[in-house]
C-alpha cells in the first residue's frame, strides 16, 4: 500500500491511497526449473524408439487404437511447448495477474506425457491400468481427506486421521471375518474411527489440551494397540479373525463399457461408489445446508457463532466424530477392498498424506479429492514404470509421489489459508 500526500491551496492535506500490485513469481519460476530439467533429461539424454500408449484393455467391448509416438521427436516438441508456457507465465506474473489454473494443469499434463514417452521408449504403457490404479490407491486418501476437511472446518486439527484409519482397518477385518459380511465390517470401521475421534474431541474441546499433541498420541496409541492385538489375537486364528471377504466389483451396465471412463468410474467396488457419494455429500453439505453453515461458522469465528445461539463445543464434538467415521471408511478399504487382511501398520502413513491433501486442497472437499488423486497417481506411476522396465532408478521411483506433492504444494498451490479458528480452543 502506497500513501501519497498532496497539499492543496487551502493548506488541507489530501491523502490518496494507491493499491500496490503484488507480483508472484512462484509459478513461472517453477515452470522454468521444470522446463530446464525436462530439456536436460528428455532432449539431451533422449532415448531412441517408439512409445506405445494403450488406452483400453483387451477385455473391453469398445477398443481404442494404440497411440504410437516417436520418443525423441515427441519430447522435443513437448519441451518447446513447455518453454512457451513458461514465457507466457512470466508475462502474466509481470503484469501482476495470477497464472490461471488451466495453464498449470496444461503444463503438468505436457510434462507427464513427455516423461511417460521418454520412460516408455520401446515399451507399451497401459494408460488404463495407470488410471485404474490411481483410483484404487487414492480411495483411502480421499476418505481420510474428507474426514480432515470436516474436522478442520469445524476448528479442530485432525492429526489423528492415521489412527482413525488404522482402527477402522483393524475392526473391519475382525468383524467381517467373524460375520462373513463386509457390510458389517464397514459399519464397524466407522464406529472404530468415531471412537478414536471421541477421545480427540474430548481432550481438545472439553479439556483444552493441545490438539496436535493429542492427535500424535492417539496415532501412537492406536498403532501400538492394533499391533499388539494383531500379534496376540489375529495371528492365533487367522482363518476366523483375519480373513475378511472382500467386496466384488459391481459394473454398471452400459456405463462400464465407455472407453477409459467406464472402467475407471463405473466398474468399481461398493466402497468406491460410497466414496463418490461421500465427496459429493460433504461438498453439498458444507456449502448448501444449514449444517455446513454452522460448521464453517464455528471454524471461522466461534464467538460470533456462539452469539447467535450455535453451541460451539457440541457442534465441534459431533463433527469431529463424523470426521472419524468417514476416515474409518478409508481404513476399511485396505482390508475389505484391497489387501483382504489386516497387517501391522498397514496404513503406512496414509493418514498424514490425507492431511497433506487437505492443506493442498485448501480445506475444500473437491480440491482435497483432486490432491489425493494426484498423490495416488504418482504412487501408481512408480509401479507402472517398474513393470515396463523404465531406466528411472528405483530409488527415484520410490521418491516420486513425495516429489510430486512437494512440487505441487511449493510451486503451484499458492497461499493457503486455514479456517481462522482451526486449532484454537474456544473458551466461552
């Protein structure tokens, strides 16, 4: 903000406020770094051959043709296009405007195509498998992220997503194994996640204990308890207690035969369909219902909410509990939709990745879902590259999901603002 003082003929001071133009160079600098690295890897160290992109599986009713791309020529053309977008982004930033999201998405897509073309030189890349694996690996992250959005929108930092998911995975495996009903396992997972949230809510809201400390302690507690019971109970009789039935795929007629989109969206298990409904319901609930208005009110300005008659403590308590139930569904996916049995610490930090997706997605359900899908895509990409025999070192492939997340958060997201009262206890 610039203040300019002009004196008039009458000696009165006239103050004119001029709004300063803030220029953000984060996105164009990131574009430039990625473009230079792309030139060095994809052009200087180019690989001869032809890269094949298979868009549909052989079992699909409708087949799409295989796309053959000459590796070197394709990488050169895409690198040039990336350089053009980089220059464009610099001009946009120089004028004080924000680089549009579609430009960032286009740049990311071009880099991805160049990388796959270079890595798959002389090989066939199963694009359909890459996308299917993305949805499967992202499902628990999306459930965890939705739990994080609900909790933090109400003003409670949910570090305990990892513990809620792990508890859901353990309980769902036991209940589904004993009853032979995966649906009862889902219900048990929700109850388990809710019980973990009860503890978080009680200490954070009632006793005003630091929310970060409570969440970390809960994660350690649940990890220890599930590991102990796994070693002493589940392994003693795995056929009875740790062999849950998994959900079968339920293809939707006609829609499941659409190329690419059909198998990706309409040939999934019941948990994935529940995930679609959950994301849509949370988005609609937060922005279109009285419940959502109350949640956002106690997360932004609890004193004002209290003034108009909203019970801040009660609202936060039940929404943190709801968040735990949703995160518990993410844990159930590991045992009832993916692995088919419970293992020690099987969530492997997925709760923390889900929390990162919440921040990456700016506490919005749709954006958090997209962030979780990005991480799931990067995780599955390392598997696909290993299958096709990519020259990328295995150590780099293990780092790939985290590198993608860091680049996205540091270079493309911009400033994120949490709910104003997030993590702050309310004392009436």
